[in-house]
C-alpha cells in the first residue's frame, strides 16, 4: 500500500510557497517531506511538526530553536535550514534536501565498514559538530539516523561510487540542540536522547555538553567498525545500565582484524568519565586524523568480515549487522521501555529520583493503631510529626546538604559566577590555555557539571587564557646548531633548513627565520631557518682544458678540485682534456666548495656502413639510420654509389659524402 497517498499534506501548498510532493520520513515530533519551493523553483526538505504537538508551546519553542541554531552554522557538513514558518496548525522548517540515504541505511545493508570508510564518514561528522561546538551548541542526539550520505556514498572499502570523489556527508536533526549557556535538561527528572548513544552523564544527571556528542560519535565509530552496537539489550533499561556500568568494548573483540590504534580511538571517545574524553568534536577530530596518519593503506583497507549472525548470542567474537529496524522516529516515551524499536528512538527518559524516602517500617501501622486506641488523635499526630522529622533528617543527611553543579561550560567568567551564585555556590578561578575556548570563557569546572557538591560549596572555574603563545627567539647571526637549540628551548620546533649565499653573513650562520624573531606563535610551531653559505664564487668554465690548467683555474677561484676516476666520450673536448665539470662553469658556489672534473677519452667512433653499388635513396637511408649525415655528389646523371668518404669509422653525426653516377 502506498502510504504517501494517504497523507493529507501531500499535494498541498504551505504558506502559498512550498508544494508538498512526497513523505520521506516520520519521527515522533515531526514528519519530513520532499517539497518544491515555488518561489525559487528548487527541491527542499520540509519538516512539519505533528499538529498534536504544535499546541505544546515547549515543543514549538524547541522546534523553532532548531531553525535558529542551525541557521548559525554555515558549514558544508551541516544540513542547511532555509526558512521557518507556520500555516494554520502546521509549524514547519524548510531545509536542504540531501538525495541519498542515512548511515543507518548503509549499515543495515552492508554491516561493518572498512576502517577507511568509517573514518571517511566520521571526519566530516566531527567537522560539522566542531562548528556547532565552537558556536556554543551541542547536538545531543548523534546517531546513524542523523548522518546523511549523498548519492555515491562510500562503499565498504571507503571508495565512492561517484566519479567525482566521495559523497557529501551531512549531519541532520539539530532539533535537540541547546545553547551550552542554557539549562541542558530537557525537563525536570527526564533526559532527551536515544538510549544506545547516551553518555553516562546524560543518563545519570541529565547533563549534556560537547563531550556527550563525543561519546555518541565514539559509539557510532564502534558501530561502523563492527556492524553492531557496543551495548546491546532487550530493553532500553538494560542498555542504560550497561552504559552506566560497563566500558565500551574494544572493536577488535568483535572484528579481530581491527588495529589497536582504532581500539584506542574508540576507548578515548567513549570514556565513561567525561573528563577523560576529548573536550569537544574538534579535539576528537585531531585525534582521528593523527590515528589515520599512523595507519598504513593495508590497515585502512582491511575488508570487514561478512556480517552473519552467530548461532550463539553470547559469543563475544560474533559480528552482526547493525541492529535496527526501520528508521527510528523521535518520540516521547516513559520508563520502563520495552521492545527493540525503543532502543534507537530519541526519547524523553525520566531520571531516577535522587532523594531518600523516609522510613516506613513494618511497625508503623501497628504502633499507630495502638496509639490511636489508647491516646487518640493527638498521639497519632505526634507520631506523624516524629516520622516527618526523622524523614527530613535522613533526607538532609543523604541529599539535602548537597546541590548539583550547574552547567557553565563556555560561559564567560562573569556569567558562570552569576549562575553559581544563583545556585548558592561560591567560586574561585584558575586559568589555562585553550585552542578552542575563547579567552575569558570557562573551559572546565571542578567538580564537573552535574556533580554533587555541599550547600554553599565552592566550585573551581578553569577560565581560558586563549591559545597559548610563545615568543620566537631572534637567532639571526647565530650558528645553526645554537639557533636550533634556542628554538627548541622556546617550545617551538626547528624546521626546514635552506642554505643560500650571503655577502654579509658568515657561512654556517642564520640569515633569517620564518616566522621572524620576536613574533608570537603557538607552541610546537615549526620555524624554518635560512643559513648562509658565505659569499658566492663563480665557477670558471674549464671544459677542454688540460687537467693541470683546469686545477689551476679552479684553485685560484678558491675552490677545491676532484678528478673523477672514470673518463667519458666527448664531442667538445679532446682526449685527455676536461669533458665535464660539476657544478658547471658560470654556476655559483661557496669558497671551499668542491668541483668535480671528468676527463675526455675523445669522440666516440662508430662503424660507417659500406653503401657502394647501392642506389642513392637506399644508401642515404642506411647511413641516416646509422646516425650520419649524407651529402650526395652526382656525376653523369647516374643513381648508383661508386665511392664514399669516410669509410671505416667516424664520429656519430659526421657527414658521409657519396659519389653517384
């Protein structure tokens, strides 16, 4: 049955501009259609919120925030948002249409990918998330369903089916992103996300930051390398508990051909403690590129095993295709969840209560009953007051004295202090360098976001000093070895050395550096050095001179001379004279440089073919094929060669004279 025909929106025109042509995806909050912009005559994707949710101001606000957040991200790997509007009960986003499929579809079809293909997908995903993180946004729901692969997506070896190279990879559905400087909890006592990709801190505290996206990308990398999720389970609660209590296993446990560097990359990205993960997507991208550079082509192109399910579900080495049914919609569901389809759905999950219930011992009722029988209502009230007091005391001891550290990452120092003050917490500041966080903004907190801290406690803020810079030392005029030591001592890297002539700087000393001395650069920046070879000396031309004369001329010019042991044929130098010199005459050299001369053994001689008695045309062809020039002298109008000169041997290229009659 064609379900598209039954959709009431198909065929309609929203806002007098967008003609809905086909339904292409259904989620829990919205439906995505392929549509045509009648004003600009282009195909686009139209994301329309379900009418039942359009009445919920909270959902509408989150939906509109998606447009504003993504519109700020001008990045080739982020799905562009063109427009946002309403038409009656319909609230919609007009977005870039990407023809192709999702990463989930690729994994469902092929199972595990080669390391090259996996990294070819992961790198643009991290580039997109890095742009979001730098803009102060987090995605919160990274999963294969939200990675779009254009037509010609890479095959299992990482090579594109398209003739013009790899297909575009784009990150979609920023509907769950929130500015890092706002409260990240989706709702009180709940967490919004997809259980198979939730970081432990999202599950435990409802807190998400850039490192939560890093964790999800690590899970996606594991899934691309192995064809399965790291923490399978029959119910979402089983998956959640495994994320909280178990490390993501090494991909090589499922696919033994995977190299240790990729195991280490997955372990780094999926560390359960967010402090042990890369700070954001840019930091993880740098690690990914470093790991790729260390791998050989053979490591990158290892063909993944055929992903056929094992008969034994407990077999740790079995490799299965990605466990997913149809594309998983976004939905709001309460815990406990049941069924496989809930495992990959973006869901709102209530968090476990943090308080401790008051005592409710088995003797309470009986005691209350006896009191009611003997002393009446006053006794009952007294007992209840005692129980309430005990319960309040237990709560205060267990939880009441503590508060949760609010998320202040990427806020300015003043904003972070204000937010902590509002939470009843003090603050103190440390400073550190950061390549990714602007100067004056918060890099980290101690305790971290979502951690418990005593009431009126003090949170240590680590505030960015911006990128660390060091001063390039001025090493002009220093000997090369000394200059390289000073550059290393400054925290920089001595780079390429170029040597050139100088009339003012002695040989072996530094003429200049790039970057120049007294400028500021990041630690580890390479510094190239230009070193003097001394004043230039023009090499005399000694071709066809005797060895003694050549040595005298070169020595007088301040050069050293070496005579090569071999001799060569030469058309320019007589036998025994100089046939070659290196460097050649007219070249520049430094005083004391060595010039090598090679002596001649004369011109090389070749046999001259005897063409007597042959016709003129044939004789000329034979001689020219042998490398000689031919001159013809005709007597008495004949056509037969009766004499030639020279005969025997002659240098190649010599002229042979033919007499014809």
